[in-house]
C-alpha cells in the first residue's frame, strides 16, 4: 500500500473512534457495558464505511519462471501402424514426455495429428490422412510470438495439405524423429492416376498414370486397366536402376451411361513387401449430353473470358461466344447469356421468343436500359448516364438452390449505371447492392421464373475481378467457378421446384469425408427449419442398412457417413412429417492412401530440418536428440516478475459486515429502550 493510503486508514480510525465516542460516551454518566458495546459496533460500522470509500489496494510481487514450450507432435495416422512402427512411436513419445531433465528446462506439451491436430497423448494410429502442414499452422497459432523448438515423430509421408517443408517457421528449429524402416526394398507403385470425373457417351476419355519403381535391378512389369472381367488396356513397362518412373497415357471408351468403375494394376513376377500400392480403383461418370451455353456480346470485355472459363470448368458445359448479328438459330443451345444488351440484340430477343431459352442477362455501363425495358418485364430500369460502384450483400435466406457465401461483401465492387431498379413481380434476390457500405435495397443478382421460363440478372460489369479475388483468397478458382456453374445448372433445368433437394457425389475414395447435404422447403418454398430428415444407407452387396439423422445447419441439413467400408450403396432421404423422399446411389472405392508407402520420406524430413536449422534423428538416436535439446543455449527459462494488485477486503463482504453491525446496533438499542 502507498503512504497516502496508510495515512487515510489512520485518519479513518480516528474519525470512526471520535464519532462513536461522541455519540455514546461523551457526557454519559453511566458508561455501562451496553454503551461500550454500542460504541464498538458504531466504531466498526463507520470505519468499514470509510474503508469501503478508500478501497485500499495491496500489491504483491511474485517471481515466476517461464519455460520455453516444447511441443512433441506424434503422427497418429494408420501408415505408422502399416510400417510396423507404432510401438516405437509410442515409446519415443513416452521417453521424451517423461524425461525429467527436459521437463525441468522446457514446458513439454504432447500433441498428435493425422487429418486433424489436437493436444493429447492417446495414440491410436487409425487416422485416414496425414497433414503435417496443419501441424505448422496450429503451432503458429498456439505459440504466437514465442521462440521454441519442435519435435515431430513421423514417417514424413504426407497425404493431404500443402508442402510441409515450407510451412514451418524458418527461425524455429524442427527436429524430426524418423519412423519406419529406411532400407530400400523392391517395390512397384502406382504413384498417381489422373482422370476426369465425367466423360461423354460415345467419346473416349484420357487416363494418365504415373508409375514408380524402387529397386536395384532391371525388371519388366505388366500394367493393365480392367472393368469387371474385361481387360481394356494391357502393356509392358520396363524399369531399371536408372529408369525408376514411367508415365502411361491411355484413351478409354465411354460406351455406357452412368457410373463406371475401373481398376488399374501394376504387377511383376517379383515378390513385393507392399502390394496395396500396385492397385488403384477409379471411377468415371458417363453422361450422354452437354449443356451448350451461348454468350452473346457486341463488345469485348474481360468478363466474357472469365465467364467462359468458369462455366467450362464443369466438363458438362460447353460455351460459344457469338456476336448478336451472327446469331442464326438458338436451337443448338440450352442457356443464353446476354452480356450488356443493346438495340443490336433485337434479333436475339426475337429468336428467343421462339426458342424460349432460359437467360442470364448481365448489365453494365454499355447497356441500353431503354431497350431492355422494352424487351423484358421482370424489372423496370430508370437509369442515368452516370456510373456507380456497387458492392454485394449476400442473402443467407436465398433458397432456389444451395449456394455458399464466397465472402461477397469483401469482393471488388461491380460497375453499373446509377439509378433505380424496380422489380415487377416475384423476384428471388441472392445479392443486394450497396454503395460504399450503404444498403440500397436494390438487387445485384436476382432470379425470376414466369410460366416455366427462368431468367437470371446480374446488374454490374467487372465480375472478372470476383474470380481473380476468389483465387487470391483461396489459391484456386474452384469456389467462384462452382458458384457460376450453379447458376448455369439452375438455368439449364426447367424442372419444377422440389421440396426436397439432396446433394451428393457419385463416388468417394476410402478415407475421404463422405458428406451428404439436403434442403427441405415448405409450401411457400421457404427453407423449413423444423423438418425431420433421416437417411437410410444400404450396402448393395451385404444388404445391411444403417439409419442416420440429418443435422440442421444454417441453410442445409447434413450427415457425415465417414467409416463406411468400400462398396456400392443405395440411400434414401426422407422427411418424416410430409413423407417426401429422395433416392440415390454412390460408390466408395477401395483405396487407402495410408497404405501406399513402404519407406519413410527421409529426404523430405531432412529437408525440413535443414530449412528450419534443426536436425533429423532416427529412433536409435533418441538420447542424442535429448542431449541436443538440453545443451541448446538458445532456449533458456525466463524469470518474470508478476505484480498482482488486489483489494484489501472484498467490497461485497464489507457491505455484509456493515449491514450486520448496523442491524445489531439497532436491535441492542431497541432491546434496551434507547430508540
């Protein structure tokens, strides 16, 4: 406490003593015990009231030792078990975590990782994926602004995520402990297989296969692709100590509509330690038609190229860019995109009255809005010649089709003429317009449907900047391209609105997340948050059925089916209140990516150690690793002076004591007839 506080406390004692003496003892002839007791109670009451006003603070100082954190991260994926190193991994983790010398110098923290990252020492070695990149990201988040070493016990075989060598901080040493037998053995491997998810009937689709060989002698292997009992391609591949890789390119025929399952196989007469990586199943969905999209524009603009690339990212879509005067017929197209229409589009609108194609109209500063008022009646435009920048505001209640928010609010603004846009009839708006973060309640991206004809409107040019910004944010165009293709898919379909919409893939690989999502709409086609959705999944081979409930999110219901074995499955989603149902089918391909390795990736782990100025160790060098950590003078405990300030007495208890003393004084006075 400060000197001023002590002086105030002494003054409070004097004031409390003086006032209590003046009230009960001054000029009182009979100073009985009752008077003395009342004086004492009044003294305490006044003193505690003054004490409450002063609120003295006690400052305490304590020295704390802050140790350097030492995260010990263990690979919990199934590849550790497959490489017969799980006992060694557990032993190494236990030896490091329980070392008393390390505990004295460091704050030892155990972690484990596979496809996820968590603080735990309960190892199971059952993870379906390995993501070392995630380790780097999480440690940076946990130990912000800290300087520390990291021990990673792993085989270094990453199956998902970015390259982990460059994910860790260069200034923070990483010490990999390499698990698994590093002895090179004879092994043939299908390293990677590239194939499109879709193919078109009566066409041929390409398959690209990367083969890899580990060994010290010449060998000839047989590579084949089969479908059921039918061999579609077979060829011999030669490997040698100087030729350890080969690339096979094959064109396969798409003769049947639907999901087609294929098997790629690489084998030889030699005995291999690991035969799992000799086979890779893959699937292709064969469809019998494309969606033809015509983009009609009289001007050149970056938006047109961006739209074409986004739409054609889906191989079911084909785009053709044409001038308005070159349009002879629209019968060869499924969707019509009209970019900034002017009076030159008169013949296109007339032709579309006969073709009745669903249309995507995009406006901008070159649009003739007077002409557009004449040719459509969904919106009334009263526009000036002045241009304006419009930002997007996403409507999460939009329910025509499932769409994710790409972060539209942060995307660059679109440019359009300034004015008013008034809807004429029922309009579903996905994006509203804002001017410098001020809501205008005007539409930016809207959809209408009249007598079965669907029309989408985007009121602004420069959407190519959206695609570019989406790539900057996500390192991929995929999210933006999926968004555009959902619009095209909606326009390409003339089906009536369905109350139950289910989204799923045709096939999944073993170990991948198997998630099925659904939306249920009421009679007004509003998203029904009280729907009761269930799914029954039946294995076609075993006839075994499993039932799950779909959990509600913000705008969707979803279920996770991870853990299902490889096979063919039929499923049915039902809404129990209305009895509405949807049936579908998917395949789970037998492919365990964690069983593709025969050796640890020593080279990559050594590269990681060099990149971070650390050092890679083997299990028999565990003592050397401990010695290195203990002798490293860069990591010293820090002595920290922690100053704590706390009130002398809790004010709540002080109020209780004051009330108790005053109450007692009143009852004593009452009892003795002094009131």
